[in-house]
C-alpha cells in the first residue's frame, strides 16, 4: 500500500495519494490504476484520507478535486445549496469575515455530522442511509431524546449565528 504522511496535518496518519495527470486522468497509487472522480467521491464517503497531487509538479490539488465533486453533485439532481446560499458564500470572499465564515460553516457541519453519528449509534441503524431510515421511523421508535437533541443542536447553531452577526451590529 503506497501512502504518504500528511505534512499539513500531523494528526492524520496515512493518506491515499491520487495523482492527476495533464490529460485530466486520476491515478490511484494505492491500487496502481486509473480511477474516476466518482471513485474519489466514494473514497471520501468511506472516510479514506485522500490527497490529490499534480503528477508533474506535486502541487496539492485536493481542494479543487473536492470542489469538482461538489459541483458534479450539485448539477446531478437534488442540489444541497440554493442559489441564494451560493450567492451569499460568494459575497463573503474578500470580505473581512471570510476567515470566520469558513470556520463557522465547518464547525456547524461538523456538529451536524457528530449529531448524525450519535443518532446512528443510538438507533442501531448504520450505513449511509442511517439518517434517512431514522427520519422514516414513527415517533415512538425514534431514539430516546432525539427531538430534544435535534432542538438543542438547532438552538446552538442559531446562537452561534446570532453571536457572529452581533459582532457587526446586526440583530435578528
């Protein structure tokens, strides 16, 4: 298995190295084979630590590949981001709050992911369909405290948003 240490994140152990060639093909050094963007997406879903490097220069292209995957997902059916949300994200580039916004979104998505994982553990429903399966359960079958935990998470996200907006004198 050919992997490399992550030099930017010492807590990460090993990463799967994908090389991107000028012909836009992606080469998985772990399997010694070419892979598709859909396969890179699957690695991400499986929480496989992945880094994409330009085959010639060694430049880290991971962010651009992840953004390309998001773009394809958004174009492929049921988008996650509304046009208004995308426009607002664009407006934050170059804004004094750009650094805070990225951190804010990241923390809230992580909080939601942690909550989802906790609900999956409590319900005993695993896999990528855990959330959908839980939402289809009748209320008496929902994990104990589900409603309270969901409400607490929403309140926490709202409080963080209000704190961030109050820094600019904006009120709800």
